[in-house]
């Protein structure tokens, strides 16, 4: 992560998420009993999973309101809860939960454009992104899908959230169809 204050009220941030798993474990993944995606194995993550550029602007007096602009050739769409590796519960635990493939399926989407408004413990996010298959290194496509997510922190340890998305999902024949996703969670 790179974070630079452009002004006292404007921060520019670059987030990169990468993994050597393609080189170290290959297609077989890592053993995890009862995993939902690759039957008892967690898939090997791509070498480059995210490259996100964020401009965070502080609004009003104090530090309670923020507006964030996002562009990511490859990054997270606002669908479902924040992916496991970014949740507080992942601190000190690098293993994916059993439902990772179901919960966090859009943690590496193509061509993500987003906007987030945060006031105190409440955040509202909207992203447009491409539902096309990912390919190396940066598949830039026209956005054809969108997601909206709301998170409400109750205190420092507990939060609730919900999201709605309409996403293009490619099938094995190379075509795709739009699917709707509705989710809610307690973290």
C-alpha cells in the first residue's frame, strides 16, 4: 500500500495485492477440508489480485466524512461483505474461510470504477465493473455490472451490512448472462 497526502484533506492511495501461490502451489491449491470451490482445496490465487487507485477526500469539519473515488484495473466490487483478507477477523489468520468462493467471489473483478461515502461508522459504496473473465495482466473492459453495498459499524467489534448487485457471469461457452445477488451479514 502507498498512501500520500496531497493536501491535509486529500489522500491518494495505491493498493496492490499479490501472491506467489501460482509459483509455489500451482493449480492444485492448498489443502483445506470441506472447502466449497475446489473440493478440499483452496484455489491458488492469481499472481496479481488487485491494483487499486483511491482518492480520499475529507468533507466538512473534523474527520467524520469521507468521499472516496476508486479506479482499479483489477480490484474489489461492492458485492457481499468486505473480502475475508480485509476483515478484522483475518488478523493473524491467513486461511480463507470455507465459504470464501461463495462470499468473496468479486474480490478481484476487472475494470472497477467506484464511489464511497462514509460518515462516522456508516459507509455506502457503489461500483461499476466488468463481469468478463480475468486475464493477465490487466483486462480492461467496459463496465457491464454494478454493485451497491452499505456497512454500519455498531461498535469497534460488531457491524452489519447488506448489498445488491447485477453482475454479468460468463459461462463455459464464453457467453454470459446477468445474475442478481442480494446479501446481508453480521460481522
